[in-house]
C-alpha cells in the first residue's frame, strides 16, 4: 500500500467514526428502541449468541447509557451461573465500547448494572432486586 492509499483509508475511517459518533450521541439521545429486529449493534449480536432475549433498549444520559430489557436463559443470581454471566457481562461491555450499561431482567426481577473502572481496568457489577409489583 502506498502513502496516498493510506491517507485515503485513514480519511474514510475518520469519516466513519464521525458519522458513528453523531448517530450514537446526537440523534440517539434518551430514546428507546422497540424494534429490536432492525437494531444493528454489536451488543445485539453478543446477546443473540448467548440466547438472551432482548425486548428493547432505552438510552439515558444523552444517549450514552443503555438499559437492555432482557430475559436471560439462566438465573443471573444463582452462583452456578457465574461463569456464564461474567463472560456475558464482559463481552457486552466490550461490544458497547466499555461504556457502562444495565440489564433489566423482568423474568428474574433484577437490575444488573455493569461499569468499567478505567484506572483498575476492571469490570464492576451491582445487583438490585426489583419489587414483585
């Protein structure tokens, strides 16, 4: 590859990143995606691969904090499932660009919040049980 081709490729990469940034931060502010079949995002692929049913996604904090409304194939609070869920949480974190996010699991009535500690380079998980109402 010659120098001019490298410049052209980098130019188009920059354009794509700019388009992605504006489409995900300006046009997607605090909204909900109900039509999941047409939602094309790397997180969707990770969830499908792990048999997680995604019902909708709501974006908060100016479009940078997604809440995924899901049904998990297993109970996320049962300790035998820790290996499955820790891998799933990290794979979703990576697919989401290491942005924090939450799962709202209506079957098991729990909200799971995942965050990334940039200093420690460590995933943090918190659980909040929902009322049975």
